[in-house]
């Protein structure tokens, strides 16, 4: 399992519909991502959406596969234009990658 936070664009607190973002992720997922299941929930007060990605074993480490999927979705989907993300390595509990606003 990999945990990902979707970061809103700088100066914005808009948060897209979680189900819509899950649909975008499935639309841009590739077989080598190993995506099996996605759970989404809105953050308490920070404008973020939180995701738990369940990935099948593949050649890439899970955090790298999740990063590739979110990067592809953000760069390709108008719904996610300007967004960024944080990937937390589920096994280690630490920040694996940050992409987007502020970087």
C-alpha cells in the first residue's frame, strides 16, 4: 500500500470530487503500474485529498509506481491541472516524493 496526498494549486483550497480523481487515476493507469484498488478521502481542513493505492508487485518499487501514475494523471488531465502530490512510502512511513506546487 502507498499513501498519496493530492496537493491543491498554490493559493487554492479547491478539492475535486474524490470519485472523479479515482476515475482519472484508472484512466491513466498502465498495466505496469500494478494498480489493483484505490481508496480516496478528503482531508480535514487542508484542501488535500488522501489516497491509499493498493498495487500488485511489479518491477518498480510501489512508491515509484504511485509517483509515476500521479505524475501522468496530473500532467494529462485538465481536472488536475496545477495540482501536486506527496507520496508516503507505506512500509517506511516517510515522504518518498513531492511533486507540484512549491517545487
